[in-house]
């Protein structure tokens, strides 16, 4: 598997990409495999529900209209399905940036392959329904055909990815917007000349669980993001005590430093609640100082396959 992973990651990195606006980012990326790769679906053998709300650049003042603080709500669900030799997942995303709102619904399937004694490789595909809505803009020239005005468009798209999971290590990646869908928007003169072209985004992530003692585990994590003209990365680590409490730090390239805190509750640590605080460190003049993120997830027990014993009846028994 150690020889296979570099080949997989190299294949993803060598895919041709084009320019596009960076997709939503989350400081809780270490808990959020479904958003990073469709191959994550069902890979942990536990059905899971997860929700993340992110308020970026809290209090950002654009001096007019609705400001410009990005606000993102993500809902995901995934579960293993033995009959499909893998797992299925669902992502629902609402991302608002200024007068633009992105709505995404994605259905994923991952085919699982056992690797070694404890490892598992997922090969995933994803189908998306994307809606982009443009609100009202203040055009310098009235009826400017290049300025969208109260218009929206919906398109379908595809994604694909890989994910490797074991007790000590995970690594995965994906590429999105494979169909390069083109969105059309009406302007105030209804000429329909406004366009938005969705382009590929690449994600590659990894993490390793390092036992420091019987009660303490340290997990370094990393995430690479690429959309041709824009390359960024995140790196951090979190310490988990007694499998219930965690503290972490993170650095986002040319953006912010972050702190994370969380707790696991109930039997088998089924419920996890986390909070992340981002402090802007780059280009402070054009941004607000802080961003905030709340994560809630619930993991169900691993499904148990029970075989019903054969029922024998003398009605069809014929002794020799």
C-alpha cells in the first residue's frame, strides 16, 4: 500500500485543471472526509451524520447592502452498505458569499477494497446538482449586460476520489466539477449574457494517529487545495485525551491560524461537538479579524450482520 499511495496522489495532482473560485473551506477538515472525497462514504464502517456551520470574517463591513462575510452550512451523511461492497453518502451545502448563493446536493458511492490486515481503500464517484443564484448588483452603467441581476441557474456535475483508511493512518483526495458546467445568468436587461464556468478543484489530505501514552493520541493533519491558479494548504495537529476531549491548532496558508476544541459524548463517543476559532493573519485590511466554526456529528454503532439459523422440519425429512 505504501507503494500504491504515491502513485494515486501523483495521478490526482497531474490532472489538468482550470481557474475557478475556491470552494468552501472548513477548519474541521480532519473530521470532514465526506466533503473532501466521495470515496470516504462508509469507509469507517459506522453510519455517521455531520453538520458544520462556518461564519467567515465575522463582522466584515462592506459599507453597503448585505456586507460580504461568507456563511456556509454543510450537512453530510454516510453509511456502509455490505450488499454494494462499499458505502453511500449524501452532501448538502449552502454557501453564501455577498450576493451569490451556492446550493449543492451530492450523492456518493464508494467501492471498498481490503488492503492488508487492517487497511481499506475506497474508490468513489459523486453526482451533483448545483444551483448558483446571483442577487441584485449595483451596476455603474444601467442595463449593463455583463452584470447579473436576480437570476439563477442549475446544472449537473460529477466528481471522483480515493480514500485509504486504517487505525493509524488515512489519506485521500478528489477532483470535482468534471463536466465543467457553464451557468448562465440574466442581467437587468434580460439579455442572458452573464456566465460562470465551473472548473476542477483538487483536494489531497492525510493524517496519522500517534499514541503518546495510553490516554493521549496526537494526530497531525494536512490538506492541499488546488484550482490551477490558486494553490493553498493547511497543516495542523490535535491532541485527544481519553478518546473524549481534543485540542488542536491549524495553519492555513496566507489566511489564518486556528484553534480547535471539542468533546465526545455518550456511549462509544457517538456524539462529537467541536468549535474552531480562526484568527486572520494575512491581508488583514481586506478581511475581518476572526472566523468561527461549529461542528456536530453523530456516529451510529457499526452494523452487525446476523445470520438466522436454518429451521429444520420433519415435513420434508425423508430418512434413508
